[in-house]
């Protein structure tokens, strides 16, 4: 698929700017770990990091897209949780219901029917949270908290850094 827009690609930062950006990213990551460990188990911190990865990679750190990324993530977590819960509570019928909801969500994502709630973030979180090792060890409420608080934390930090960079940029 060819991009027919005339928008120029963003230039890669030079070596010194790249080093500075890397250092800032590391500080933000350490900041999230320090903050997150105040109220979350270390096994739940990945929710915030996963949200950051999705928002940065798929939404290009667009602050207006952050609520959609968080909402989709929460739907994905719910779907993964419901498969486990329904299977344990109602056996095969519950598992079938959970898988049915998963298939419905996949269909809604394919046809882009409810993009606020069912989107790429939903599918990423569903994929990760449905992994057996995650399901065996995750505290679901902490995963929700990590995702929401981490998303807000990273969103505010990134938006603050963008505004700071814009103020420090030479006029031109």
C-alpha cells in the first residue's frame, strides 16, 4: 500500500539528540517503576508499559488517542478475564461464552464497528492477558490499575515533555 500523502517523514534524531531522548525515556521508565511499585505488585507493572508501547507505536504518542488506547486496553483485559472467570464458574458453557465474546470482539475490530472500545489496543491486551502464564499469575484489578494509571502517567509526562520541547525550540 503506497502512502499518497505529501507529508514528509520525520527525520531521525542525530546521535546526541538520540542519546538525550534515550536518557529521558529511561528516566520516565524508572519513574513509572518507582511510582507503580508504591501501589502495585511488580507482576502488574507491565500493564502501563504495554499501554505506552501501543500508544507510542500505533498512535504515535497522539494525546487525543490516549483515551481510545486505554478504553480498548480495558476491554481486552475484560475479555481475557471473562474467559478465565466464565470457564471456572460455568465450565464448558462458560468457556464457550467467553470464546464467543472473543470472536465477537474480533469481528467488531475487523469491521471497525466500535473503534472506541474494540481496536488494536483491545487485541494487544487480549492477546497478552490471555496467555496462560499471565492468567495464572496476574492480579486482574492491579492490571487494570496499572494500565489506567500507567497510561495517564505516561500521557502526562509525554505531553509535558512535548510542550517543554516546543517552548525550548528556536523560533522559526
